[in-house]
C-alpha cells in the first residue's frame, strides 16, 4: 500500500484540475436523498412519520455536499470551512436517527435521546477546531479530511448508538405481531445497517488508508428506507433479493455470452468476407431469438415457479369464465380460483344486490357496507388489509367500522370488484395457510382475477337485472291487463246500460201519420254518442215537430249531455209553432249544465194540413228540402251554437212543402266522413247522394244513404263521428 500524500490545510493550491468520475456517486446520493425527502413529504401530507423520514434522508446526505465540493473547489480555506460546517450538523446524526426509530416504533422518548443530543451539541463546537479536522489526504479517487481527537470521539459515540439501535430494532422485530409493522421494521433495519456500514468505511481513509468511502453510495440504503416506509405493504426483503438475484442471473445468461462472442470475433471482423459476416450475424440473431422465446420461459419457470403457477391459474380462470352460465357459477369459480391460487383458508364473494348497501354471498349471508367504506374502496381502487388498517392513520372515521367488519367475518383482506366506477361486490379473504402476507405477485394475481370477475359480474348482473326486469314487467303487464280487462268489462257494461238508456230516449214509436212518412238512422261510433233525434206529435194535432242535435265530443259524456237536451224538450209543445223561441227556452234550461261542451241543433214545425214548414237553427248544418222533382233547397237561418257564455240569437224561417217533398235533418258526422285518402265527403257530395236517392221512400232513403257513405269510407268502412239522419216525406 502506498503512503498517501498529506496536504496541510494551508498548503492547497489546486485540487483536480479536471472533474473526476468519482463525483457521480455523491451527486447521485444527494439527488436521490433530496428527491425521496420531497416525495415523502408530498405523499405523506406532512404527517409526523413522513416528516421524520424526510429529515433522515436530508441528514444522511450531508456528507455528499462535502464530497462534491472536493471535486469542484480549489481553495483550501473554503473546503475546510465547508467540511467543518457540514460536520457541525452531521454530528447530530446519531441523536436524530435514534429519535426517528423511537418515534417510528411508537416508543416514548427516554433520557438516552436527550443525552445523545447533548453529546452531539458538545461535539458540534469542536467541529470548527483542528481537534476535529486539520488537513487533507489526497488519493487517486479524491480528497478526504484528516481527523483529529474530536472526530475519533464522534466515531466512537456513533458506533455505540448504532449498536444500541441495532439491538433495539432487532428486539422490536422479534416481538412485533402485526405483519405490516414487522415488514416495515425489516426495511428500516436493513437500510440503517447498510448506511452505518457504508459510513464506517470513511474511517480508514480519514486515517491515511487508501480505501474509497462507500458512504458516497448512500442512495442505496436511502431507497430501501423510503420504499419500506411508503410501500411497506408490498414486498418483504427476501422477495427483493430473490427477484434481484433472478434477474442478475437471467441477464448474465444472455449478456455475457454475447459480449464473449463479440470480443472473440472483433479482431477478425475486417478480415471476414461480407457474405460470411452477414451469415454470422443471421445465426447470432437466431440464437438470441431462440433464447428469448424458448429458453428464457423455462428459466423463468425454474427461478420463479410461484409466479408461473399463478399465471397458469389466472389463464385457466379467464378461459373458464367464458363458458359460465349464471351468477352462482361465476361466484363459485372466483372463490375456488382465489383459494387455489393464494392458498387461503376462506374466500367469500359478496355481491351487491339492487341499489342498497347490502351485499350477499352465495349462501345468502348478508353484510352491510356503509357509505364510508364504499367511498374508501372506490377512492383507493385497491384492497384493504386488516393488519395495515390497524397500524395506519389514513382511515379516520372508517377505521373502527372496517376493523369490526374484519373481526365479524374473520377476514384479513377485503378486495373490491369495481366496474365503470361502480362497486359491484367485495371479495373477503382469510389469512394464508402459511400465515404470510400476500406478496407483490399474489396481489397482482388477485387484482387481475377481481378485474376479470368484475367485468363478468357486471355482464351477469346486467343480464340478471334485465331478466328480473323482464319478469317484473311481464308480471306487471299481466296484473295491469287483468285490471284493464276488468275495467273494460265494467265499462262495456256501463256503455251497454248507457246505450239502452240513450236508445230509450230516442223515438221508440214513430207517429203513424197519413200525411207524413218519418224515418231515421242513428249509429254512434262508441256504442253511445252525443247525437240526438226527437219527434213531437200528439194525435189530433195538426203540427208535427222534428228535432236533431249534436253534442261535441263522443262517448258517455256526450250522451249524458244529450239526455239533458231530451229533458229540456219537455216544454216543447208550448212553443211548437215558434221554433226560435223553443231554442231560446232550451238554451236557458241547459245553461251551466253542458260541462264545457257545446251543442248544435235544428228544430222545425210542419203544418200537416197546409204544408207550411217553420224552422230555426242553432249553429247546426242546414236543413235540406228534397223536392219531388229532384231539386234540393238548403235552409240556412241565423243562430248561435249552445254555449254557456253565448247569448241566444235565433230566428224562424218559413218554407212550404208540396206532395212528395222531403225534410232531411242530419249531423256533421255525415259530411265529415273521410275516404281512404283522407278526403272529406262534404255537403256537395252529400247533396248528390240525396239527389240520387230522391225517389226512395223515407226508410229506404235513410238506409241507402248510410250504405253509400259507408262505401265511401273505403276498406275500413267506419265513421269518425256519430251518424244521425232524419227524413220526413210530406204526402199532403
């Protein structure tokens, strides 16, 4: 070993004119330490545990500042001042680390912490004297300060505290029953042991022995430490070492042979013919391709059989769920797959039913998940572990509810099944048979299974809900149909009764008068209607009264109003020779009783001896006089429809009939009849029909007009309004 060159503090002029590669490790440690400190603060939301972790990360990287400055600064006084300033804080590292471990492991401060801070405070005073640093050693990798008595005292003090922390943490790990805390303490223990050992490698160099200080590689224990605090629920140390070793071997099997072949061929590459060189590269490529596609999966199975087996179970599950027929089969398959893959004693899938907070398993056992637990599962989109809930402060009000649920169901894990932001169910798992926690690969496995199951469950639930909805709709349709049929039957009975009543109100016995032949045709479209016909005649009288009206609307309501019209005609005999006055009397009697309907009417009085015809009209289609010679006269007289708010305004019209003339009264259901093209019959065509049948007797004329208009309506052969026609032939 060559003796190092001692550089007095007052004799340094130039240190390393060019920046060395040895500056990279301390820069990397500094960057990683500061990054992890910031990450801990941001992710931990300023909780005490995370703040302490950030302080530890910053404190352990203090030496990196000094090592970086060694490569960048030439001035001897500046370097010495930086070294002393850094160590003025660094001497507190034993006290800060001890405080961190006592708080992180829920142990109250003791006198030892106070004593350590006191010792560190005393030593910090000596850091600015030659008793701590008084010169530098120069090595091929850089500079390091020469230590004095105070530094050696600090080293002894730090070693004692390290041994105490080692014993304290080891005992804590052995006595810890919570698996989450146990894994977390293992990470802390490993990180601290590595950092302590690396820092101790500074001591030989500060005493003149040429050994590179491994404290420059503190980013390694810092990464392990932060990983253990922030993600301690994922992997244990053995898993990390196992995977690292596996990938190191796997990479070596492909990298080392390729490098060896390249080094062997390198001197001969220029001398080889291009064709042969091309063939060599083709063979080289095929060998590597064969390795990645054939050999690596075998090695992967050999070194990571657990992951390989879980992959096979997962693939089998995906294949099986495609042929499942119902929800119960899906639930059974999920439970069996998880139990077989994770080696847990119990796996129970609870499915949400409807829109309640209740979840039921296949045996109809029910659990209740409140809004707080549902919101937590949806927000985290990850599983809940009983041990982690017991030790974490992140669950607030839901913590007691979750622990009670775990206690009641004897479970250790609660995994949500989520699809499109909706919680469809939860999978409850007990502890593994070997009492170990789930590792990262097993967690990935259960997440994949529940993700596939959530999609299948969503489809199955949707199908089940649609099936239930279909059954409910069919049941409701049957119930409603029965009700409608019953109501229809009752309504038909009511309509038949109303029809009988209305027919009873129509003229039952047409007066047998030698001077006049009377006939009518009435067909309501709904069994009953609002059209009404009446005839007034008393034997021995010389006057004959004819009346027709049309109540707006159809059906029973209009028929009831028509029956009131019949009642208002009781005093018709007093006004039979004065039709206009008869309409005014009717309007007065009906006022306030029409229920929002309106009425049109036409009334006339025929002197059967003289043939004088006096008529009045209340907004009704005009009376038609079919003359014996075939001509048709329309009698249009002034008059308003019957409305509650309209004042009566009617006038008499006088006409004279001759032998063979006919009086035709009708409602608008005739003129408003439509054919298949939607065209109206209209007054003109109706008049033509009457002319065509002008020579028919009254009864035959009514039937012939009805049949011809019915044919006009086309294939449907129906009217859109009531049909009412009254014909009276004067025979003199």
